C-alpha cells in the first residue's frame, strides 16, 4: 500500500463519493477507484459498502480509516515542519468558503497568500457554514470562513467582523407584517436554507426564543435567490443587513425592531497537521481584513 491509496480511502470516507474525492484530490475517478481496488486486494477485505448515494465504510474499513488518518496527519505534519524549518512554505490548503468572494475579501486574501507563499496551492470550496465546520472536523478542509455562533465548536477562530441580520419581508405584505410585528410574522411562510447554513441556525434560534418551531416553506442556499424569493412574496427570511442595503430592488423591506447579531470568522482545526501553512494563511486573512496581529 502507498500513501496515495490511504489518502483516497480517507477522502472517500469523509465525503462519501468517489466523484467528490476525485474533485478534492485533483485526480480522475478511475484513479481513485483503482486506489481502493488495490488496497482491498492487498488487505483481502472489502473496505466500502457501495450504494446508490455513495460509499460508506465497512467495519474493516473503519479500522483501516482510523490508522490511515493518523498516518496522513503525521505525513502532513512532517512536510509542514520541514518547510517551516527551511523557510519554504509549500503544499496545498483546502479552504471552505461561504457568501460571495467580495464580502469575504477573497481576492485580497489570495493576493497576500501569493506574495507570502507563492508555492502554496489554494483550493476554495463553496459551501455552507455548517458544512465548513464539519469538513474541518473530518479533515477534508484545512480551514474555512463561517458565519454564526461558534459556541461549542472545537476550532481555532479569528473574528473578522460582526454581521447584523434583519428580517426581510415582501413589501406587498407591509400592512400585515408591521401591524402584528414579529409575533404575527412568525405565522407567515418563511424561506430557509439547508440545516448546516448559518441562516438556518440563526433563524431557528429566533423562532426558538419565541417558543416556536422553524419549518421553512422553501429552502435555498443561494443568497441572491433568497432575496429575490422574498421580493416575489414567497416568504420572509433573515438576511444580512449589508446585503439588503445593496439590493437593487425596492420590493423587500426590513421588519423594525428585530436584529440578530452574528460573527464572520476564519476557522481551523485545533489539531491541524499544517500549522506552518495555516499561520501563513491566517496572516494573509489578517492583512486582507486589516486586523492587527495579536501580541
């Protein structure tokens, strides 16, 4: 067996499909499948159950997975430490992103990364805040940008900015919404996102604070579409205030007196195997967001 076979096994186990593993590892699907086939032949055991939605580890595969994670972690740590000692940052960072690139200042971040470490490859994966946190915990992502409350999350985080969320509602519903306020607004249809998205978590907490269950009438993880759906009278939704202020139409209004505060963070695992590269990335984030380094 070789390190590439173990890396393929671990990646499939974490993301669930050969296609996704191939995307993350920048390999073809046949190459990934060949790695697993050779590994299973050498170990004389089936490591994955194949089903319609992807692949899951067998009991034997779980045992191999536990050892493989430690091996890959050690390999990455060796590379990272040697590169740090010789002053040559090199390797790859997989970073999860949410929102639009301009809001996260990704162009500036990438420019500062190129200046500080031109040999480091950056792979950006667009997803939701919940997915970023899960993939960091699983070792699929090295770091990521997330919105929301990080209470209880085992991550190292850098607060980039505070974000205000407000309740956006269709302008055509003004009389109905403003007369009854939030109490009546909670009875109307709401637009939500996938459960792992910060919008969902924040909206769920808003409903819970008023003794209500949040059941979205419609779900979407696309921020621009979310605002369009509100304007088209599909329902209400929490939206970032800056998004609404830059929205070019006047068919969405803000419910007075309701503000939900949340943070935008750059996060990484507390036991990341690439501390040297991540220090460079964190410094690039600080420069992009003009945050003074801690003393």
